[in-house]
C-alpha cells in the first residue's frame, strides 16, 4: 500500500467529472461510492492508486474515479493489473469489472491471479447478467433463467461459484458484499486494500434494467460471514451451506505471493561476454 | 546436434565464420535430425546453394527431409556401411558416395561413440586438430566425468585417422584462416533478439512458450534479472500481451515473444495498445502456418497478420531483422521506436534465423535506448493524455506523477481520454495516431540496400542474406533492397532506392506472395514486378534468386 496523505480528504475528490452512463438505480453507483470512500478513508494519494477495468457497464467505473485508470478490453483487466503491479509494486492497484468480464471471458485469468496472490484488490460487480450487451445470461445466471432472447429456455448450466473458485485457486482474502450496504462494502474494500495479497470481493450489484427482480435482493442478503476464517478448509466448509446471499469476509490469511527474482544490475558488456568465443 | 554445436564453435575459434542450422523432425525427443553447417572466411549469413559434404550416421526418415539437403554431382556423401545402403533419394543426386565405417571405428576402442568419430573426421578435414575441439568438448560434456571426456577425445583421434584413410581427392582444399585478434561471437537469432531487447531498455517480459520463439524467453529469464528486470511466465498469450501493456502503463519498457498461433491470440491486446497508446514490443518467430502448421520449420507467412491483423484502423510498427546478428539491432530499434511512437512494434523473425547459430563479428555497443516522452504535469491543470500535437505524440504521464491522473481507454476518446462517440474526436485521434508514425524517423534503418543493377531484388527477413549473395553473384545485373521497416511505409526512401531500376523481383517464403501484394498495393514500383515465393520449409537459395534475376535480365 502506498503512502497516506496527512490531511482530511473528501471522498468526492476521488470521483472524476465524467458522468456515468449507468441507468438510474444501477447497483454500480454504490460501488463507485464505496471505492472512493475507502480510498479517502485510507488517505491514499490519488497519483499512487490505479484502477484497472475491462469492458461492461461495471467496467466503466475506472473513468469515474480520479485516480490513474485503465479501461481496457473485455476480460483482460486482471493481466493488465498484474503487469502493472509487478512492474510498479509501489502502487496501490485495484481491479474491477463485471461477472461476464471476470468469470467468463476472463475466467482463466481469474484463477491464475488467485494463484499468484499479488497484492491487488479485485472487485466484481456481479449482476447475474451481461448488462452492456443488453441482457444475456452470465456465468452466474441461474440455469433456468429464461429472460434472455439468446437463451430463451435458460442457459441450462449451473452457475459459476465465485467464492468457491477463488478459495480453491488460492486467493488470500475472499469476501462477498451487497451494493445496497455501502458502509459494509466500504469497510471491506478498505480492508482488502490493506491486505497484503490477492483480495477478491464479489459484490452483488443489481442490474435494475435486465434483472429488475434483483431489487428484492436487499431482503435476501444476510450477514452470515461474521468473522473471517483464517483456515482455507474451514472457509470451504462454510460455503457448503451458503445460499449465495451470505455477506461478509469469508476468508483472510497472509500467504506467500508470487515474487519475481531481483538482482543488482550488472553492466551490459558483462552480460554480452557469454557470446564471445 | 551437440556435434554441430561443438564443430561450429571450435571452427570459429580457429578463425572460421560459420552458420549452423538445425533441421528437426516432429518428435519431442530423438527422431531424425540434421545439423546443417556452412563455413567461410567471410561472414556467412545464409545457407548457400547446396552442400559439399553430407556425413550420414544413419538414414532414418531420410525421405522426410532429403529435400532440405541439396547435393550436387561433385558433392561427397560419407556414409556408414553399417547403417544400410545409400537410399534412392541420395543416389539420385549423383553425389559421390564414400563409405566411412563410423560405428565400426568407434567399437575399436572402449568408451568411443560414433558421433565423436564423425566429428573428428570432419574437424580434421577442416584443418582442425583435436586441441581445437577440446575446450568446446569440455563445455558440451559439462561434468560428465574424465572417462567420458577421454573416450570422446579418443573418438576424435580415431575420426582424424579415418579421415586420412579416405581418398584424398574427396576434400575441397581448405586454408586455415589466420587466428583472431578479437574473439567473435557465437549467437543464435533468438539469443540476439533477447540481447537486443535488453539493450533497448526492456525490463519486463511476460512469457508463454511456443516453438520456435521459446529460446528468446528462456534466454531472457535469467539474463533480465541480471539487469534488474523480470520475466513472468503467464497462463496464456492473452495474459502475456495484456500484462506487458499493464507494465508499460506503469512506465516500464515491455516485451513478449511468440509465434503465429500466439500472435493470433494477441491481436486484440495489440489493438488496445494502438488505441490507448502504449508502447510494447512483440517478437514473432515465424513457423509454418496456418493453425499449428509446422512448428519446427521456417516460413514467412505471418506477414499479413502482422501488417493487417488488427481490427479498425490501427497504425503500428512492423519490422524484420535481415540476418541473425541483425536480430539484435532490429529488436533494439523496435523497442526504442515503440517507446517513441507510443504504439506496439511487431518484429517478424523466423525459425530460420531464430534457431540458427552464426559466428559473427561482435556488434558495436550502444544503439538506441527506449525514451518515452513524459508529460510535464501540474496539479490542478487538467492533463490531456491524448493531446493533439504536431508530430502526433502526446506526452504521457505514468502512475505516481501527481497531476497526471487520467484513464487510459481503448474506447474512442477525446484528448483527455474521456470516451467519445463524436465523429470529430474519432477523426482527430485517428489522424494523430497515424501522424506519429509518419513522423517516426526510420531513415537509417529502413532497409539493407546494396548494388546498383537495374533489377531490384526486394526481400525481407532471413531471405535478405540469400538475396544479397545472389545480387553479388549477378555481375552488376541486380541490386538488393532488404526491407527492415515494413510499417510505417517508407515511400521516399524506397523511391530513392529504386532510382534507375527497370524491374523488380520480390522474394519471400510463403505460399500467397504476401509481401509482393503488399508492395504492389502500397508503393509505386516499375511496370515489371515479379514474385519468387514458396512456402517453407525449403529455404529459397541464392542460386534460385540468381536464376530469376538472369531470366528477368534476359527478357527485355
Ligand atoms: C472480445 C469481446 N467480446 C464481446 C464483447 C461484447 N461485450 C461487451 S460487455 C460484455 C459483457 C458484459 O457483462 P459483464 O462483464 O457482466 O458486465 P456488466 O455490463 O453486466 O456490468 C460483452 C459480451 C466485447 N466487448 N469484447
Ligand atoms: S444495464 Fe444494468 S448493469 Fe448496465 S447500467 Fe443499466 S442497470 Fe447497470
């Protein structure tokens, strides 16, 4: 984590002047608020923070903050974020996007980012749908969700289990939040930023346009992950009874990260000597 | 293969220039293989027309690669009678076949292997004494022990004896070159490319292995750390290209290397680097395509994908080394050009250069180093990451610079980087990105130009040196234009190089004459433009290019 600034900071300082394209009522507004509040709460200097995102409604978030941002291509936010973090370990690097971006087209990177366990915070705004392309099933849509023209009989496959997979793949901080509970989300994001390792937060963030029934999720969520497990097996056991609406930090443990080897720099002619006969 | 390596390095120590290419079958380990060597007293950078000598340990799968071993009636084939009769494909060449009992000779002393006998034989014919070979042998054997070394040395001695017992008139006369004042380099194209990357300032590499580019990455892994850089092995090529974009966003010159299938996967990421304006360098060591193609053998068939592969209007840099040592300087230049123009540079190498070893004079030190135009930012003033400038290059801020905060975007955007669908923003940013390539200075590097004959041979990549030899042998009929900078186009320089040219011959190693069509489409050329092209793996040889020059000269 980078150096903090001493004076009081207002979270609106972390918002840009770009007006979001989001629909009124979209859950992603609250995620933007929570991210900026967490950054303000930690007092991180804007120039030392980078937010990397992919493509989707949710991925637009990068341009709505005033830190360094990168709105990249669909599914590739995590490689960009990891390349940045490896090259610039001094920065605080956040990564954000949708469930399609992170679990479908970018699914392979998700697993490998968990394995590498670099010091990053990855926030997935999970709305169980592809919002940007106007309402197709995402990996987290239920098998029998029939509202998409593309899969009129439902996607027909069981939904992706983000927390299970993050745990199995090696993420060292795993949490689930709800965009309707901004305070908890802010606190979780701040903790995730401070956690030295790969932090994954699944944020249930309703798409009011293509999944209007998600408005009712506020009645379904419950804060069941009260205390974070520090034992990975215990955390997995907890997930057996998860209904998908348990909120809180499920797992948190300081574990080794991928570290490139570093040596002192030698002059180039020293290197080139290997070619001379 | 060890024998080839020892021979070329030992000969190099004795003062020879040389080139060592491998021809491998599809097996993972073992299977048929040939070490193809060419020696001379001046730099040898192409494979020549044919072989003077074929030393056959055995004839396994010879029909699969005999075409890669052109022989003449005055060539000599040394074969081991224990390995069976000389096969039809070889007999057909009318080369002179002489029995050399390698295996039997090896059996005459304990611990001796036939490959060492063969090495001793050829080394003796080249005028090398066992002492010349000893240090290379020690290097190759590593710590396999005294006994193995002694057996190998005995093998070399027996090989030299065997050489003496063969008819004396089979050997061309060789005069051992003078000993060297400055040691030469023994280097492969892939190693040279890696060194060029480091010299150019690359300090971050993301890697996913693929033949025949893997050696670049394997060479870089330990060597990058020696200069304070790092290489990370990633999950796929989508990750590698995007990771280097991320590192580049952070301010670090970054690179990846791959071959055709990997390049196909990387296209979207490359396009993002064009649109969001990040310098990255990608080396494509080409192999036979399409699809998995012929992984172990050379072709120049990724030209089109490198030039035209990205969707949208996506100006970028494409360049190609013209020889093994040039892999170093061209990659080095590409890194600095990418940084200067804030866009991707694709370097088209090929298996022919990448996996071949050449003995070369040590390249000059120095050369261009990555230098990015950084923004002068003040806190408070709105920073325009994509500011419209005269030369098209917008000063860039990197994270950590206070006041330089911006969001890089692959969406069409305005000067500040804010997404925009407005026609004028799209037009002006497209113009800007083209402008920075038009203003990129390529004058000193754009091509190898030699000779002044009326037939211009335009070649690229590893065929440049074969074309050069053909031009040199053409008695002034031809000139060479070996194009190194493919994009951006170099219209003025090309026009100058074509001054006085009446006909053009375009030479390339692919089925579709991709370079030929590119040149015809983008350059103004004389009326007569012919194409000499064929797919891999048989390299186009100087004699074939010369024949085409002669034919063109003839029909006026
Ligand atoms: C390579 C590629 N394929 C497809 C698309 C089209 N596309 C844009 S966003 C998107 C899915 C967005 O869904 P999600 O990531 O869940 O984000 P949301 O819009 O729901 O926030 C798709 C398929 C694209 N931009 N790029
Ligand atoms: S379509 Fe859905 S996800 Fe996209 S902005 Fe609207 S409400 Fe949000």
